[in-house]
C-alpha cells in the first residue's frame, strides 16, 4: 500500500516513536495523544479492517493482542485502567485505513464514547 502512512512507518520510510516491535506487530506512540498514554498497535500486514483479514491470516490478531498484553504488563497499565479502541470507517472516526488498536490510559474516561 504505497500511500499508507502506517505502511511507511513499518517500512521505516517515515519516523515514529516505537515502543514495541516483533515480526508481525509494531506499537508506536500516537502523534496526537488523546490521553497521557496513547499508543497504536499496528499489524505489519496491511488490511483496512478486521473484516478484511482472510481466515488464513487471522493469526495476526492473536499476535497483535499478545503484543498489546506485553505492553500492558510492561507499563502496568492495568493498575489504572486502559481502553482499547478500533475505529473502522469514516463514521466511526477512522482516518488511517490500516488496522490499528488505540491503547489509551492515564486518565478517567467517559462512556458512551463520542
Ligand atoms: P484513526 O482515526 O482511528 O484512524 O487513528 C489514526 C491515528 O493515527 C490518530 O490517532 C492519529 O493521531 C495517528 N497518526 C496519524 N499519523 C501518525 C504518525 N505519523 N505517527 C503516529 N501516529 C499517527
Ligand atoms: Zn498500510
């Protein structure tokens, strides 16, 4: 995906503040944080949404959530609570068409989300 900003980050074509990386996942700091802690967990393979992942590639989601679990443990995010968010589509607020999980923590949050 030539124009995808997250593919460019994954390929080291543009810089990002990486906090975790393995063979299938990268976790970066969000450039415009919406909470004291705001990371983006991104699978290295480009898919727009989880519904676009073929069943043969579903393992990437377990790897993605394993990486998130490690980060939660490393940074003790469970001590004060955290929120995971996946936006899909314009109406849900997706601005980058490459699956990513927002990891938000460090402040009180309201429900329902806006
Ligand atoms: P979404 O709106 O759910 O698609 O989330 C996209 C997120 O990517 C937003 O929170 C942006 O602030 C973030 N973002 C966009 N460009 C960059 C970048 N170059 N480095 C880090 N985060 C970015
Ligand atoms: Zn991409």
